[in-house]
C-alpha cells in the first residue's frame, strides 16, 4: 500500500522534527564545546563539531579535588537518599493496602493534607536549624524521605498484585515481613524503578539545599558547584572573551583550557548519568505519571 | 477522589467479618503494619506538621534564641510591613503576570504536542521524538540556565553568531528587560512540554477507535475528528490539569526565577517565592519572610478552591 503524504503530514513531521532538534541541539553544542580547546572555542564560534578536539577539559576536571569531592557528595546523597526513600515508602504503602487495618483512611488523610498545604521554605529552615541539619550531610536525605504521591503510586501497584500469592505464602508459614521482602518487593520492580528514577533525579539535580542550607564547601554537591560556576563565570568568561587571549587561560602544553570550557565539561558530567538512564525506564515512568495524576 | 475511597473503607469495615472482633484485637493483629508505617508517621509529623505549626512565627518576633514557641507575639506586624513595602504590589503583579503567561501560553503546549504526536503514523519517528522530548524534564534548572547563558551570550554564543552573520547587531538576551519574559516562558515550555504531554497521550490512546471509524464514514476530516472526538474525550484530564495549574498561580517556579532574575531585571522579575527566599534565607528576616510565604499559600489555596467549585458547576469535573 502506498502511503499518502498530505500537506498536513509534511507540516506535522517537519514541525516535530524541528521541535526534537531544538530540544537536542543545546546538548550537542555543549558536548562539542566541552571537547574543544578552550582558547580555540573563544576565538571561533562552535556549532556542531569541537574546535581543536581534546579531552583535556575532562582530564583537568577529574584531577580537581573540589569537583571530585562534590561528585562524591552527589553520588552518596543520591544512592542513600533514593534507596531509603524507596524502601520506606514501599513499607508505608504496603501497610495501606491492608483493607482491614484500623485507621487506614485516617493515615491516608494524614499524609494527604501536607500535599495541599505545607509550612513552606522558612519554617522548614527553622526546623532544619533546630534539628542540627544545617551544614550536615543528612540535610540532603532526611527532608526528602517520603512523598504522598510516591506512596500512592506504589500502593496502587501493590493493590493490583494478586492476593492469592500472599495467601499461599501465609499458608506456607512465611511471616508477613518475609512476604513483603521476598514476594511483594521483587514483583514490584517496575514501580520501584519508577520511584527510584523520580527520586534519584531529584537528588541528582537538587542544587537549592546545597546553596541555602549548607555553607561548608566540603559538603557541596555538583549542582551547587555548577551554580557557583554560573555566577562566577559570566563575568569571568566575558572578560576573557573581550581581551581575547588573556591570562585567564590555563595552558597545559599546546592545549588551552578556559573556565568556560571546564564549565561545559562539568555540565556534561553532571547530566550524562541521567541522560543514559532515563530512556530505558521510559515504559515504567510513563505508567507512573498516569497513576500519579489520576490518584492525585 | 479521597472521599470516595474513605467511604469504601467504611463500607468494608462495617460489613467485614473482622469487625466482629474487638478493635484492640484487630490493632494487635496488625501491629507489624503499624511498625511498617512508624518511620513515615514520625517523618510526616516532624517534616510536614511541625513546619505547619512553624507558620505561627509569621505572627511573632522570631529569634533563634526563643525558637518557635518562645518568641513574643507580634500580631499582624509583618503582614503590614509587607503591604507597606513600596515594592510589594510590584512583586505580586510580577508573580501574576508570569503565572498567567505560563498558564495561557504554556498550558496548551503539551496538549498540542500530544495531538501532533498522535497524528504520527511512523512509530519509530514517534518514539524517537517522545524520548527526546522527555529529556529536558530530567535536567536541573542550573543546567538549563547554564545552557541558556552559553547559547545566548553575545561573546561567541551560537545564536548571536548567526544573528551577526545575517548582518544584524548582537543582542544581550539575558539580564535584559526586553527579553526577560520571553526567555522565562520559552525555557519553561522547553523544559516541561514533552513530559507534560505524557498524560494527554495516555488519555488520547484511551479513546474508542470506533468513534473515529464512524466519523470517517460520515465524511469528517482529521481536523473535525480531533475537534469533535479527541478533544471532548480528553477534556476531563485537561480540566484536572488546569485546576492544578490554577492552584499554582501564586508559585511561579522559584528555581527558574531565582536563577534567571538578575539585578537588571529585578523590577519585573522579582516574584513572591524569590522575595521570600531573599528576605528570609539571605537577609535572615525570618518572621517577615514567613508572613509573606503564608500570604502566598493562603491565596493559592483560595484560588484552587474557587477554580474547583467553578469547574464543578460548569464542567462537572473537579479535584474533590
């Protein structure tokens, strides 16, 4: 059968292609810049391909103790924060699936209220101070342990699991905790992966906590570091640009590294893990979004 | 939606065999599940309900020595201070302008994207565009703003290089009053439209295909099919999403504005969230900032209640 290409189809495919390109292009550009000789990149505009191709920017960053320390902070908070969040939310959600649990609707309501009305930024700050969380690694973990929407998404998934599985395990004499750990959790991998992605992305991307609740430089995550580079660099990079080959470039042999090219490489390292993971979880998080918005 | 669920619980509670046992026995039998919930209950009390109580500092002269309970009451002093602040109405106006522009221009974008994607018959193309469209959702605002700054800079940024090669003079886009709102709206759409389309695509895929078949028999073209079948079918989802957006009118996305708003654009770019963060976290005016934040969230709750009750009457769709 021959496909008919109407004017609308041509228009539609073109429009969507332009849309996809405009989404992707900034990343191509930043990647090209990060692989360029910094001084070259300042002298000539980059569009798609690096100028004076080099890995020097990345090599420099991975030798920079400030960056490495920030990377360790980001990775630790993401791993610890996400795994605790997923496990504790799943525990809570599992209890809520027990239809004859006394007070079940009260507890649902109890966790629902904060999703419409919350104390807000400043009361949170006071609380963190009282709890000694300011300038403390755990400020990245504790305030983000639970979320109403995530609990509901997990509960909805648990509700769909066949009850007969639990019943037969009970007959076999398995304790309720063992049922949860060895039957419920393994069967719920799709929803747990979705929540882990959502929360993991949050932890990975959160710069605000590091910028406002932490002053200790040793506790700064990568995104907060990027924020500082952002404010510093505008002035720095522009000044360097104006005076062309000025003293702000760091020469290492024949290759030149500039603050701007380093920043672009930092940005790529800070985003690459997420870009590599999310496409594979697409099928799951699309379902998670649907459940979340219907129940919410 | 929650009410329905709770009614169901009552129903099952009343008629279950379990109910014949005493309440205490049932609680004892479920002790393990209370243990499962214990970390969550403690967390919600500490990190959700105590900050709600902490809002009382808006009515007190807060000092860290006295804490939340020990500080002296000050009545409405800090609310008055905000409304007497010469920029207060500018800040409220900025918040409303940016919100409404995001609502009017940004809200339809995911719907349009979903409708266009739905017309794509080459599945590989559709999947690729979708996957790419989710990407900006997973990127932090820091990264987005860094990218914007690099792309738009007059010093070697690609956009300005193209402008220059076409013979025009270079433009300082960021920190410029003339381009501020455009950049806010466009970057918001760029970041959110693709992910926002998921929910509409799901709703569209749920439409009965036979409706389209019979519409075709009646000679309806694609546009009429979309207008008379697809749009009415996804209307409930649109209403829900619109109501949620209305509830957010007072909050504009503080990360984006905190990062893009510079001293040069402060007159049109300072919104309530940013003012709260600047006065509270940067200047340490705790009670004042709490009062502004409380004002903001009360208006937000009122707006969502109004929008919901209008929608209940007009659309018969509502959040609760």
